[in-house]
């Protein structure tokens, strides 16, 4: 009779362990899926930011911003000054 009880307890313990393992497996799988979605979103964000950075670094954009927002204009030859240093004896 004690052998029967022992087998019943062993079956009960193994079934509880199986249920626990399946629960953790489902939880870890859901976490893995969530992390993969986050990784894909971050990769997409990185690509978007790289494109934006390329646009912001464009020389034509910088020229336009310098002219419109700062009021810079190209230097004309009439506005340039040249200095020559003479050598001292």
C-alpha cells in the first residue's frame, strides 16, 4: 500500500512540476515576443533617425538655414580685406 501512495505522490508531484514548467514556458515565450517587437521598433526608429540626420546634415539645408534664419550671405569680393605682413629686419 505504501508503494501505491508513493507512486501517487510521485505522479502528483511530476504533474505539478509539468504545469509549472508549462506556465513558465508560456510566460517566457510571451516575454520573448514582446522583446522581439521592441527590437524591431527600435531598429525602425534607428533607421528613421539616420535618415533624418542625413537630411539635417545636407549642405543645401545648412545654406538655407544660414540665409533664412541667421541672415548670412555669401561674401562678395568687394567686402574682402587682404592684409600682408611685412617681414621685420
